[in-house]
C-alpha cells in the first residue's frame, strides 16, 4: 500500500464494499483486485477476467464499483482501474 495510515480495518471496509458488487462482476466472468490506495486516497484496482477486456468496463467501474466503495468508505476520493478499456 502506498498510502500512509492504511490499517487492516480500512482495507476490510474496502473489501467489504467490493464484495457487495463482486457477485455481479463474477456473473459476467470478471472480478477486481485491490492494488493500492495512494496518498491522495485514490483506490487503484485491477480488473480481472472478462472485466479487463469488456468495452463496458469503464461504465461498470464508475457506476458500480466506485459508487459502492465511496458509499462504504467515504475517505476514498476516487476509484481508478489500471487496465480499464477506454470508452470509444
């Protein structure tokens, strides 16, 4: 983790928020993996499986994953995927 003061409880809250959306991602053959939380409180994720190559992954990230995380962990300022497929 790149950010300071990230404790286990904080990471459990992030994982809990992701667990709320994971069944939907998994239903389509995808998932997400936490890579880091930056000093600016940006959560960096890797899209796994079908999510890594899906043309709708940017929308799923913003409308689903990010909203779930921001609701559960308001300290997080943004959610970014390192391998998101850009919207054409």
